[in-house]
């Protein structure tokens, strides 16, 4: 949750009309696109499962495997929409 907040804070901060704004927006978009690639989502599922679930909790691991990719893609879509709203000139 903290990382989502920090990412959204960065998005708002980077959307200011500064000389390097386009570079910030472009870079953040590339990062978000990279993070929702299938191999990256699989790695995120591994890491989340290792840190969130207890060793014997297969249901927890199955739930993360099922829901995390959808949640990550949703966050990417939300960030893209936020960029469009904040970057209207």
C-alpha cells in the first residue's frame, strides 16, 4: 500500500509543468508498463507469497496468484488515466 501511495505521489509531483516533465511522465509510464509484463507479475507473485503468506498456507498463495496480476494491471490503468487528467494543458 505504501508503494502505491509513493507511486501516486511521484505521479502527481512529476505532472507539474516543469522542463523535465515529459521525461518523468515517459519514464514512469515505461516503468509501469514493464511491471505488468507476465514475467514481472510472476516474480511479484513469488515475492508477495514469500513475505505475506505463512509457509503452509496454500490458500494464501493461490489467492495472491489469482488476484495480484489483476490488481497490478488495475493500478497501471489508474496511473495512465491520472497522467491524462494531470497533463491536460
